[in-house]
C-alpha cells in the first residue's frame, strides 16, 4: 500500500460528540482557515497552572503571521466562576478585532448567568460558523439533553 505524497502526519483519536455534526468542525484547522480568510476569529484557553507541556495555546504556529500583521493577537486572563483563572489567547483577522471584545463580554456574562443556547449561538457566530451550522450544533448539544 502506498502513502500519498501530501500525507505528512496522521492522528488517531476517539469519537467525540461533535463528530456527529453535519459539517467539519474548525478545531485543529483554525490557522489554515484564517489564512484563507474563511475564519475571522480563533480562541484558545488554558487554566492558569495547567501543565505547560500540553501546549494548549498554539502561539508558535501563529507567531510569524502575528509578526507580519496578517493576524492580530490578544491575550487576557479572566477569573471564571469566582475561583479559576483562565488565560485566553485570541487571534483575529485584521478588521475583525471587534470579535475579541464581544467574545470577552460573552465569557464574562456567561460566567455569571450560566451558559445557554443564546451564548452558544453567539460564540459560533463570532468564530465564523454559519447560522445553519450553529443550528446543528445547538440541536446536538442542547436539544439532545432534553430528550
């Protein structure tokens, strides 16, 4: 069996709930989508004190694009639920920086009032998902709980 020349690596993982969505999730493809102008915002986070070896925030992949000005980077630390400090790193396309402020407001508000369908829809829209994709995500994550 021959391996295609364009296959540089593969990763096996277990099935997750999001695999049931009728579209391909942005997870793991954020930078390539942003470079093609198909994703306006990417958000990564880690709890302060997490193992630094995990590399949850992929700064090294974004650095040259941030340095060149083709992607905007912003970092904030937010207290969640009155007990956890969380480091958020946002990457936005130029002209889309407003999404960072909106996402921070979303985080802070939902931390006080709890997460709901409306916040989920807003999150998806800020990240660049289309309405039909948000509908499918909400159906999967919220409606299936009610059954």
